[in-house]
């Protein structure tokens, strides 16, 4: 039920604001239209790639349960460090007949650090049914390397905070089950630079809101976790297009862009007393687009993204 509840999250914001951004771009010719369209799609793709690289799948690596308390009134703490890799579709922006064409892939490696505390141990519903209503609080930070050959002018540095709420704590007979919510701040970013001679450029801010539902159980000494999630990416975006017919640039294409998508992931872990090694693999759906002639340039925003990570966690 907890995992299925994520499907009830409203889905009306799937990139619909691209139309508002596009309509303010001051289109003066078919070539100008194509540059505005592909640059707006690139800003959306960049937001999604950076947001997914920051959030990943499992917010507390290697576990579907909350930390809880070691003894009554004595919370557990965890420090986690992990590396991740995200691959997302991206416009190639190869110039053909004066217009951008093609699709490529952006690869974003990242390093993450988080600290988690078991705030509340929850309630016991039976002899082996505990952790109901337990709460963990976490803070996290990340550094994301962005591909310069895809137009990124800076790397991604950000931080976030969130909570995990336990429904079941894993026991001998029952799996761990929890839901979590995080909000991350990703800062401001730039794609290309018209002052350096690029035909177009975009600047955008990024904030990411994430919901996760996780189910996990230790089997034969290996902890297995499956989860589903929902992400929303948002921020102010400005698009700057050089006039293909010559002359100045048009910087009127600006507005707030919000996109959302669902994702799924699998994880495995091995625990050695207080030390744990874990990994995950995941998939995220693409974005719907309502832009006119979307796909004419060869880039399909609906293409999926993929991510994976390897983590170390110390619990005490």
C-alpha cells in the first residue's frame, strides 16, 4: 500500500511549463524557433540529469528500515559516503542547415555524503512487528561533475534534508518498509555562452523534491531492497538565442520550469557489524513535451535515464 500510494502523486506538471518558456522566446523565423525549442529542451534535460544525479534511489544507502534507537532514548546515527553515475539523454545541438540536430547522452559522476539520526523509535504492533511511525532525519550534500562537451559551464554542488518514516522495521519474519521525502537545493547553472560564440545559451536554477517507497529484507546474508520514487525538478530558466539572420540576441525567453517523473530501483547490501557496503541500480522515465514540432531536431525528451551507485555506511 505504501509503495502504491506514490502512484497517487499528481502528475499534471510533467514539463507543461516548457510551453510558457517557449512562447516567451520571441520566435522570428523557423531557424530561431528550432534553436529556442532545442535550448528549452536542453534546460529541462539538464535539470532532470542534475536532479537525478543528486537524489538517486535509496536515500539511506543499504536499508529499507529506519535506524531507530540502540536502547530506549539512545538514537542510532549513520554516516554514509557513496559515488554514483547517471546517464541521461541530451540534445546533441549539432548544427545542420542552420538548425540544431541530434541526440546524445550526458554522463554525470557524483560523490555524496550524508548524516542520519534516528529521531523516534516508533511503536511496536506485536512481538515481531516494530518500528511503526519511527522517524529518521537526514542531511546530505553532493558534488556532481558535469560534461563540458554537452555545454555545461559549471559543476553541481548542493545539499538537502529530509525524513524517513518507518511502517515496518525488518525482523526475522517481516521485511522493512518505509517511505521518505527529501528536498535538495542544486544552485544555479549555465549551458553554453552566446558571448563565446555559441548559437544559444540557457541559465537555470534547480531544486529537487523527492518521494521514495522502499521494501527490503535480508536473505542469506545479503540485504535486498526494491523501491519506487517520484521526483519534481523546478527553477527559474532563461534562454538566450542569437538571431540566425544576424544582429543581436533575444534574451526574453524566461520563466519557471517544473518537470516531474517516476523511477524505480533495486539495491543489495552486505553488513559487517557496524560497517556496510551497498549498491543500487535504477531507471527513471523521460519527460513529456508539449512544444510545437518537438522531436523535429532528433532529440526525444521521453527517453529514459539510468543511474547506479556504490556506498559505504557506518552505523553507531
